[in-house]
C-alpha cells in the first residue's frame, strides 16, 4: 500500500467565492409575511414577485456590502447609504 501525501498550503486568506443564489421561495420563507407584503405593495408587485426580485438581487447586494469577503464596520444604515445600487 502506498501512502498518499498531504500538501500543506501556506496560511492566507481563503479564496473568494461567489455568494450562492437563493430562490424566491426561500426568501418568502425567511421573511415575515408582513414584511414581504409591504415590500410587494411598495414595488407594485405580488408578494411572490417581490420575493423573486429580492432573491435575484441578494447575491449582488451581499457582494457589494462585504467587499473582499470582509464585513464592513459601522451601522447598517451608514453602510447602505455608501452603496450605489
């Protein structure tokens, strides 16, 4: 039997990966009904369409709000104001 060798990698930052997508159904399950209905009413769409739109936008929003995979500092309100969506 031969022994397999394990390669050791120098420690460093983990490689960046794209954020995984989520479905509209997952968004609808995660958000309170009232919040989804309010978002839908403000956008002029059905709650399901609002959930689908949020699901499509979420990976990009997370990428922008956590550059280089690092969580920004400051209040959420300040962080959102700095973004150009």
